[in-house]
C-alpha cells in the first residue's frame, strides 16, 4: 500500500521542482553596474575619442646597431638622462685588442717615416755636394743623374711612408668609432620608462617587439587621440579639448593642441565595446598637458572630448550617465 502512494508523490514533487527551476531560470539577469561611472562630455557638441598617453618626444625604442653581449648598464628604470649620456655597453674586448694592434702599427709607420726622412736628407746632402763642385769635369754626367734620381726616389719613398702613417692613423680612428658605437647613448633628454636588458644578456640589433630601453621626455605629456574618420572633418585645431582619467571621471584636465598627423590609419587602440567596429579608420590628433595636473602614466588610456560644430539634424545632447566610454563617435 505504501509503495502505491510513493511513486505518485515523487512524480508530483519532481513536477513542482521543475516548475520552480524553470521560473527561476527565466528571470532576467540584472544589469551589472560599472566599477566607475564613465566620463560625460563637457560640451554640447563634441567629438569623443580614446586617447593614449605618451611622452612629448614620442616613446623612443632604444636599440643597438651592433648586436652583442651587454657588459655594462649605466641606467635603470626611472632615471633621467641627458642627450649623449651612456645607457649600456656591448662587449668590446675584440675591438680593444684590435685598437692596440692598430696603434702599434701607427708607431711603426711613424718610425719608418723617420728613417726615410733621414735617408732623404742624406741623399739631398750628397746631391748638393755634387752640385757644388766647381770643376764639372771631375764628375761624370752618369754619376750626377744617379744622385738626382736617388733624391727623387727618396722623396717618393718618404711620401709613401707619410701616407702609410695617415692610413694607420685612420684605421685607429675607425676602430675608435667602432668601439664608441658599442656604447649606446641617449638620443634626447628624457626618462627611462622601461629597461628590458641586463648585463650578460644578448642585445639583438634591428626592430624588436620588446625594445631594449623605452625612453621619452615626460616633463610634458601628450595624448594621442583616435578620431573616427567620419568625424575627422569636424576637428578644428583651435577647439577646446578635455581629457578624463579612466576610473575616476572627477579627474580631468584641459588639453593643448599640438598637431594632427595627416594620415588616416586603421584603428589599433580598441576600447572593447560590443558595438565597436574593428575596421574603423581613424585620424590621430596630439594634445599636450602638464603631468602634475593628473596622476597619469605613459601608456594609460584617457577619455577625450573635443568641442566641435553640431551635425545638422542630430540633437546635441550629452551622453546618458551609464553610457559606455567614448569609442571615437561624436555628437
């Protein structure tokens, strides 16, 4: 009898559980709140774009002309350097040894030149002595010509020795230049933002995915703003612009126009928005600001708004409070 009622009860409980489970799963998922509220445009009509902070000299990827093992490092991350200041040095022991050999060759060439100079002086003395004989019958024409040709030969030999000295000295200077090339120096005044090479590591020449040292002048920072090609015609160099720090829209600063790079390129700085097109082409504009005005670092993204004339037929209103951050589209 008990078994007769157990199976229907289990079926009823299962049906109730299924209904509850389905209803719970059909409830709409609540929208997640952003960690930080996005920035709002300070202008009625504007161009919005994502900007990347960079140094005023642009970020310079330091490399080496000659590959080799690094023996000395003269800087570390955060150091301020001056133009021409050594950054690191490649192993130059082979060139230093060659330099000693070439310098010895210079001394040998100079010694040979001195011998030839003394020999020429002796030949000229003999030639002058033969020319000073009053009775020309005491000297044959053949002997006189022999002395004259000996002086000419000595002069040519001395000229050759002096040329060998100049060639040896040029080789020494060439070796010194090669040695100097193994010491990589700062091309501009700036700060070492990254140092990815250490003593004992092999420094490769050419363009690298990860630069050996990243250098730039950070006394003034630039923001490279990607402006959608559809809004490029609205950009005015004298228009006001303002950048907002991502993560805290209360931190912002006015921007000063620097220049426009007059070549439209494929967009590389992606914001990650679901509506973002990866085939967008952008015009890059550079603006500058004082680093002390914001706690910002090179390579950081910022939301930039540039005042622009409104588009006809489009209502100029600021974005709603919960709209995503700018992706290059303007109002």
